C-alpha cells in the first residue's frame, strides 16, 4: 500500500539524539532546542521563535498571548483542524466561523468585516496546504479594528507571502512538527512572535509561568512564579530529531516540490477538461508542497475515487469535516454568513500521497491509478 504520508527521516536524527543524551540534557531548552529556535528566527525573520510540544500548544500560547478572555469573539475558518478552535475555546472565547474561498480553501478575507462585533478580539487565518491567506487585507482589517492576528501556519513552514515567511506576518505564528507535517519531531511545534513586546511573556507562559528564561540569561538572580503558564517546551531529544531536518530544510522542500510538480503536470489536462479542480496558488504566494489535492465532482465521486485508489494499492485521504457542524463547533460557536463553499468544497477534496523521499515509481503508480479512474468519465 502506498500510504498518504511517511514521516520525514533524514538519517542524522539518531546521531543527534545520542548527542543530546550524552550531554545529559534531555529536558527542554538544551542545545538542540536553542539551535532550532535560532534557525527559525534567522531563516524566517521572526523576532522570537520557541519550540513547543505541538502545533496545538503553540496555538494555546498564542491564544493566551492575544489576551483573549471569556466572552471575546474570535474569527476563524470552519474548514480547519480542531486545534485552531480549541486553543481559543480554552480562553473562554466564542468562535465565529466564516466561509472559505474555493480556490485556496483559506478564509475569505472579504467576509471578515461582516463578522466583526465590539467583542471581536482576534482573527485566525489558517494557511491551508501551505498556501498563504490574503494577509495584506487581513492585517489592514486587524489594524483598523485593533485586532490580534494569529497565523495558524502549522502547514506553512517554508512558505512565503510576498517574500515574507508564513508565521511571521501576524502578531503570532504557529508551526507544527507533527509527523504528518513537512518537518517533524513526532509531536512538536513552534510559536513565532513578531514584536518585541510579548517576547518575555511568551517565555514565561512556556516555562510554567516562571521567569526561568531570564534567570538562565543572568537577568535575575533567582527565578520565581510570575504569571500563568504551562509546560510548553519539548524534550531536547525531540529537538535533536527536528534539527537533523531543519539543517536539510531546503533539500526536503525541493524534494516535495518535485513530487508536487510531477502530480501537477499529470493532472493539469484533467483540470483543463473540467473533470477535476486543482489547487490555486495566488500571485505572491510561494508554497511548500505540503499537500497535493484534487477536487472531485461531489461526495459520491470522491468516495468512488478513494475506493478505486485503495483497490490499486493507494491510500488517499480527505479531512476536515467543517468545525461549525461538529458537536463542539455547535457548542462553542456559530457560522457567520452563508456556508457557500465550506461544506460543499470540503466534500469534494481528496489528498494524494505526498511525503519527502517519495519513490518515483510510487508517484507513477498514484498517477496511473488516478488517471484510470478520471478518464473513464
Ligand atoms: C497539524 C495542524 C495543527 C495541529 O498541530 P499539532 O502539532 O498536531 O498539534 C493545527 N492546525 C493545522 C491547520 C494543522 O494542520
């Protein structure tokens, strides 16, 4: 079976984990964590980048740093992973789901203003498939209404928007290093902080509410409990695993893009013939080949396609049952405006196998099986 994902593995991971163990530094903020943080800051131009235990915990930190409180409202797409929503639910926020654009599956920036009320505190763009939301418009609206922007860039590591790295554009950016993402430490993530102001608070939240980071820098002579916080820092063994991949980030990115382009070329004629729809990459967006998806005609077509692919030894998956219709979505929020695309487009979308180091023969198998299905009509 050609699986839809294989966790990235470069080969240097075990050697670095051994080094972390030998240094007797397996808790958080050891040398590998510091290397990863510094790499993220330099490479992407973030004021501060801090590894976290997951993309979800990065979002939880961002929600806390946004100052969102009970009764505040947060605007986000319904077409996303539960973590985007639950991080804000944890602060007592009410969720205002808006519709997506069918071309990118990202929040439709033109619908944000209609969802703003005096209680609105934050906008949470999700860069689906590593393709950027329309950030210029979103930042403008945020400035005008004094709102915080939290980018869910879980899928967007190494993607850019008009030259700026995703995750560094809004007030806070959240990355995921889950095994299904482009760079992985099994479970992990990072929070990126754009401005100097909240950097110290981010460090405090991440260190169980203590000023331990200041203590380690020699800025205070003992550390103490100063604020809310939790344990958001991963073991240095996991950071060592990630470091092996960050060191080779360009190679991993290029390899994924090569598979993406191979698929794209193979499916372009079907899209031109109107049999399927393909992802749109808007001008100014450079993506990271996080995902390759096609859109079938409808739910029935997609179900048949997935079954066909399985019979040919290829695992294709779909995801995101829209949050607003999920049990927790009904409890914690509501859809604002018309659900024109969220439900219908999500029912058509299917992801093809896509991972670092994919065997060219396997890619060909995927394409052959898919063409066999779609060319039948
Ligand atoms: C993967 C993902 C997350 C969660 O990241 P974890 O590291 O699994 O906690 C959040 N949002 C989006 C859009 C994701 O794809």
